[in-house]
């Protein structure tokens, strides 16, 4: 009887873990544009692999522009990739500032794949304080709050609307694609670096 109960509990735990796992996790592609043929975008990924993504008919192209830490202000909706902690705060590798019409995009705190043990936090900036040459942000998202240490060397960029004509060979892009039932990749949005900027996220 004890063995049966243990097996039952293990099966419930397995089902719970399966239910919590994303059914179709995103395929994040970082690389440079090889070509754009109609709605098919071919990207040379950082690992050297050519990847083709079918773009949505109503594609959103977002330009990534270099910015500074001074552009990160209270009330802004930002995303930040962090790795590790220092003095009780997450340590930012980069910050990207969303325009107001993209507020709420990807809101929350979750695992990321830029580097081992990296996290992504998309949230509203509630406050900023100085700590020597660094700054500490308190960011708030639905259901949570984090403190983020922004060192001097953190990359800061801002998102602005862009045209699909920016998806030209050699342009640096970051794409959150979804694997389709037939194995192909599709995406409704492409983030493209402007003036040679490499998307840091």
C-alpha cells in the first residue's frame, strides 16, 4: 500500500511539473540578417547556423538604439538581463527601455538564456538610487518586485519603431520565434540593431 501511495504521489508530481513547463518554449535567435525573401527572414545565428523564420504579415519591427543610464528614469517600463547578485540586488548586464506603447511586454521575472544563470525582468522602474558609480533600481511587476544594481559597464539601449527595410544583410537582430507544428519557425516581431548596435539581450 505504501509503495502504491508513493508511486501515485510521484505521478502527480510529474504531471504538475509537465503542466508548468511551457508547451512551446520560444526559440531565441541572436545573429545577423543573411537575406529577406518576402516573409522569410534568414539569419546567421551566432553559432554559425543559418535559421529561417517566417515573419507575420503584420510584422512589428523594433529598432534598438544606443542609450545611456541617464535615460532610465522613474516610471519607465524596462527590461533587464541580470546575472548573479551583489549586496542583495540582481546585477544588470543590460537594460532595454520600452516605448510607452510597448508597456507590459513580457512583464515578469524569469529564466533567460543570454548567459548561464541569467534572468530577465521586465518591469516598471519605481525608484533609482545612487551607490558610488553604480545605481540601484527598484522595479515592480505584477506579483513581485526586484532590486537591480546597474554597474557602469551595463549596456543600455532603447526601443523605437522601425521599418522592415532595416532588415538588410549584415543587420544585427534578436528574434523570439516559435516552433510550429511542422517544425518551422515563425515570429510576429524582429528587434534590429540600429547604426551597428548589437542587441544586448
